[in-house]
C-alpha cells in the first residue's frame, strides 16, 4: 500500500492550492480516502473524506473553501483549497483505513504554508 501526496507549497492568504494523492497497492475504489493535517504543536485533524457512492464530508473549518474529489480511473484523490488562511498552514496527509482489524495507511505528507 502506498499513498503519495503532492501539490503543497507557499501561498499568500486568499490564494489557492490543489493537493493530489496517488494511491497504489489496494482496491482504491472500495475505501474511504481522507485528507488530514497537522500544524506545529497541534494534533492531527481530519479535513475531508470521500467514499465512492457515499459522498463527501468536511471539517467545519474548511466547509465552503475546500473541495475533495476522486478520480478512480487514476487512483487519485484531490483536495482543492481556495480562500486559504494562515491557520490552514500544516502538513497535509492522505489516509485510508481498511482491513481487519482496521489499519491506517498514511502518505509522507506535503507542506502547505499560507502567509498573511
């Protein structure tokens, strides 16, 4: 199982970035894929999730600004981030959980820095 994120960078407040997560080694279509983030000194938190046929979910802090989408043909999940704020600064991780007992799989993370 491998999850590889890309697309992070430095952007000014109000700007946009699109993150990508390419998955391999498992049945991508069948499982929830999520984006999480971890800011310095803070716990990792959920940002958005997507499940084929079951829609999407967002943290309240990003609703209306972020959009998660998936392309099952490319085994890729995207996170479009608009109207970025300095408090969105964090390392963003791609995640999937499956198996029994359930196990979390994580990418290496991609840094997003929003300057004020």
